[in-house]
C-alpha cells in the first residue's frame, strides 16, 4: 500500500466530497518483479477549500494509491485508476443552510493529470461517473439522511497512459481544473419557483479573499475555491497544494531490495521495470569463480559446478595420467611407468612421452647448395655438400649424430695454378660453416657444423706452430700473429690443408687423363679433384611431431635468400671480409681469397627445379634426407 492516510481535519467540515482510489498492481508473466514501489515523498491530506455563504469549508479529498493494480504491458507500464466520489450528509446540510433546496446531479468527470507519461497529450486519465443524471435531490431530505449517510458517485476504472522512456517518476495529480461536476435545475429559497438551469459544483464556492482566513494565517492570498494541503497533518490546511504533495510513484522502487535475486551467483540478476517489466537473469561467463559447496567452483551455463567439471585436463599425451585438483582446478599429468606401450603398440612411454622407433641406419646424402662468390660475376654456383645423419631414440626424442663434408669445386683449385710460380699445393682454410636444418617432421634447433681442428702454422718460418687467438685485426688470411716472426700481414698464422694433386705427368699418366698437361709442364703436378673438407660431428636432439617422416637438409631459412616471382632464389652477395653466414666458406689459395655464401638449393633448370635456366630454386623434399619415425 502506497498511502493510507488517517486524517483528522480541524475547522468547519462539511464532509468527504471525493475519495480517489488509484489502485495499482502488477499483471505480469513469469519472473515478474512483484514488489510495491514507495512514493518518493509522503502525501499530505488535501481538501477542497470552498467558502459557502460566508463560511469557509474544507471538503477533504482522500486519495488512496494501492500498488496491487499497477499493470505491466510489453509496451510499458500503465496506471489503472479508479475513482469514487462521496457526498456525505454534512455537505447537504451545509448547502441547506446556505439556502439551496433542490438540484439534479447531471454529470460528473474528473481528470487526473499524469506526469512522466507519454501520449495522449496532455497526458491524463479522464473518468466519467456512471448512473447519472441523478434527478430531484431534495437537499433538506438528504441532510436528514433519506439518501443514506453518503451519496456515492462511481467513476469506474480507466487504464492510463504508458510511462515515458527514461523517466523513473510518475505523478498522479488532482487539480481544481480537473474537477468537472455539473448541476442542473438548482433551486434556492431566494427564488423558489425559478431554478438555475445549470451550474458547476465549484460555483457554489464564493470567490473570497483568504489572505486572513478564519482558521489562521496563510501565505496564499488566492481566492476560493482552491485545493489546500495540510502540510503538518494536523487538520490545518496551510497552503495551496503542489505536485509533490500528491501521489508520486518512484518506479525504481520496484527494484529496491534486489527483488530479482535468484540466489544463483552464476547469473547477473536485473529488475528492469521500465523497459522490460520483469526480472532478467543473464548467465555469467563460463569459468567465473563461484562457491560449490564450500569448494572452489566455476560457472557453467549459468550454474555453479565443481571447478574440475569445467576443466579439460586431457593433455593429449597417452603417457601421462591426468588429474584435476578440486581446490583450484590445476591440472597435473603424472608419467606412466616407462616401457608402457603407446601409439597403438608402435612405441613405448619414456619419461612421460611416447618414444617412437626410428630407422637408425646412418645415412649420407649429397645435398646441393647454390653459392655466390666474391671473385667472379658468374652465379649461382651449385656446390655439393655431403650430409651424414645417424639417428637413435633417446626417451621421447631423437638423438642424431650430424656430420658431413664441405666441398670446394675443382675449378676453384685450378684457378691460381698458372698465376703463382710453382703452383699452389695448399689452401689456408679460414672458415667453413654448414648448418643442418630440419624442414619438417620434428622440432629442434639448427646446428652449424664446421671443420675439425686443423693444425695452424706460420708462413715464416714455415711450419712453426701458432695460435689464431693471437691474430691482430686485419683482412682474413693476412692477419699479423704474435707467434709468427717477423710479424706482419705477410706472415699470417695459417690453417693449411693440402690440395688434391698428382705428379703423374708421364704420357698416358693421371694428369694427362685429366687434361692437366699444362699444369704438369709448368708446375710438375696437377690438381686431381675438388677439395673435401670433413665436418666435425655434433650431436643434436629433435622432438618428432609423431609418426611420419623427418626431413633433414642444409639451411635455407636464415641465409638471407628470398624467392623471386618465378620461384627462383634471390641469393645474398658474398664478401670475403664479411662474417661467414649459416652456409659458407672463406679460404685463401696462394693469394686467391675466395668467399662463398650458400643457400640449400637445386639447379632451377634441372629436373628438380622450376624450369628457369642459370638460376637456383628451393630443394624439394624428395632431395632431402628422410627418416621414418614409425613403422
């Protein structure tokens, strides 16, 4: 109940003229917010201030608002208004004393203004009394009680306009202008045979200056009639009524006290009375923490469940036993006993991982590279490097011994033979790099192989031991070394390796068979083949992706090479003084300073290439070294 006043009015009281019952309730569907909103401010007693025959009368207007009939529609909230007017015996007695003898109650209507509402314009609720006209009311008889203690005027029930969007307050206001009660055939003692044809009820009130009313001081000099308010609720009507003295609904009050709480911490509860008209429950995101019987839980589709019910602890590893800690949902995976079968019996579990068998037969395969050089404008030069891989299974990983042989082509060795008197029989190997790369089938770091340690000696005195760590900065192959006396760029510390030569210069001998007669006639020997530089073995570890094939080759991802639009390699240039890249050689042969920078590749004009001559292109898998990781 919004307001149910109990009022004792002081001063001359004719009786209750109007009783306004605004009954508001909820007619809603499932999950309705069935709670009473309280007015923002308390309502004070009102009265129609009316002076009749010099007597100032206060005719109380009782307004009762009940929240039991505030209707909800999908389009908004509507106020259902019911009004009943009562004319008590005391009112007839006052009229009798004023000289009125008879009248007809022809019609009655009351307009209740509604603020905070949408159309109609102006927003109001108009109620018209039924059962009228009520003819031939003899005032003296009515004063004597012949019509009963009161005369009821039933205005019926009307549904008012919807509340305006964005407005949380609705006011129901009875104003003087909204009271329209019409009398006809009004007889008085002054003119007993000549009736007044018609007159409004409010015309019975004499216009009077009330600046000094009989019931005490007032701050309102307005004349009669008016609607006055008893601010002190003490029977003294102090001033003209204002909007805030009447019924004022606070719509937000329907949601005070969190009426839509469903006691489920996995839903967001909302009572949106203005726009929806009922409670709404929105599931919180899955995984939101909640209390599951005193343990940590997690929300799942709007319900709190054990946290482990929302966690998938399966790590996809058949060599672990997975579990969930109900305290915090942490997953753990404990390794199964080693040698437990896995992969359908193809492998065994070791240290919590499935170790698949691999063909451990050592393989050696020649895999070519395309190289640029710092000596000639020609290129690329296709150079064969041999790669050797010896794999074995170590736990879940593959352990592989990597090795191979780098090669300097024979024609590079032929080049300085006619330029240096007596020929060149040794090469000063400054740097060699060949980087092993797994293209697919396993993961593991690239491994750069280099040559096995080569004894280092001084040029002068030739054969004297020296340490490359004692080199001074200079061009590779011409760095002064403190171990080589005299010290200078002409006397470097060298890692010399012999070139492949033969002194078989006899007719029909080896050199003649190699068409190297000129070298024999000038130097007394000939070059018999390429320079092969064995690469020191290293051990690497790889984790296979699963059953399938692991492809080994030389690096083609970090060399600086890029693909042209026709599918051929664009190779980076080589500079002898630059650091060696992932695949490269730095060597000095009798003054021929050679630098090679290489990328794994095939002849693009050959059978494995992309059909472009005089270029190189990426190496297909078929040209790589392949190992099967499961039968």
